[in-house]
C-alpha cells in the first residue's frame, strides 16, 4: 500500500515516545494505542490551531462531536522507545461534520508508520442528533485549511 498523504500539506506537529506499556508481546506498539496517541494529537490540534478552549466539559457539553469513522493504514511497526512525529490537519468540513487526517512517522529515520483519517459529526448536547457546526468554529476550521464540502 502506498502512502496517500503528502507531508507538505501538514503544518501541525506533535511528538510521542513509545513507552513499554504501549507495546505488545511482539515488541511493537499495540494497535489500540495508536488510536489513543492520535486522539491526544487531535485534541492538541483543536486547542492550538482551532482555538477550542479545552476543559473537562469540552467535547461532552460544548463542541460535542462523535467519531463516525476512524481509518488507520499501517506501513511499518513502531517499537519501544521510538520517537514519533504526528502531523495533523483538518482536510474537510461539511454542515455537520469535519475530517481530520494524520501522518505518523518515526522521527529518527522518517519512516512512515501510519496514516489516519477520522470523521467527526457535531451532535446536539441533549438529543445526540447531528447538528450544524457552530459558525465561529466552522470559520476557524476553514481558516485552518479545510475544504468545504
């Protein structure tokens, strides 16, 4: 499988060093741990780029989003103590949803570990039904480079 994303299209960077408890018996990072690591990078992207105030109620009572799709394409395994670079961007925004893309590479040798794409839907805090993304947040998403769908 060939990589789909071009690193030059990404500007937001975070880092993660793989700890022993994140590895499985084969000595590689367990697949479930990638989702946790990607989520941390997405939250930091929301904080730093989209200027979403992060507190204990963010994504639960205000700016509530549900993941409806989370796709990961693996290229190489990451191992204990590898330093990873995570690139994150918002690639698209619709009336009620947004799409985030990520690239994870090993910092030491630039080997691409995986690519990820997540689709999130804005939902009403009381009913959990899809609702339009807050107009101010939508403008910040577009300003961050999202293509309108």
